[in-house]
C-alpha cells in the first residue's frame, strides 16, 4: 500500500482530540500500518495558511479546517490519496 502522510493539527481542544481519534480509527480500519500524527504546535497550523482548527491534512494538503468531517469523508479522503 502506498505510504501517505496523515496529520491532525489542533490546539489540544476537545474537538481537535475528537478529530484525531476519528481519523486514527478510520485509518486503522483501512490499513493497520497507516499512521496518524497529532500536532499541537500552533506555528505548524499557521504555516499551512489555516486560521481555524482542527485541521485534517494528507500529504501536506489541507482536507478540512475548522470542522470535524464524517467518518465517510475521512475514509474517502484517505482512499483517494492511497489510490493516486
């Protein structure tokens, strides 16, 4: 399976943690070798040009910012990157 870089960035707030847990669960259901990085460094969020969190990123592309996508949206985003 193609290696992809999955990250959740946030301040550590409850919604950021919720997004991280959802992304982690969906990723593990797709392939147990997928890793999800949780970053709480605000400068990393700013570097992406995003002003709201949580941020869901795959291969340095912002998928969502300021919202928690559904599990289906997360799954579709991950699979579309894997299948490219």
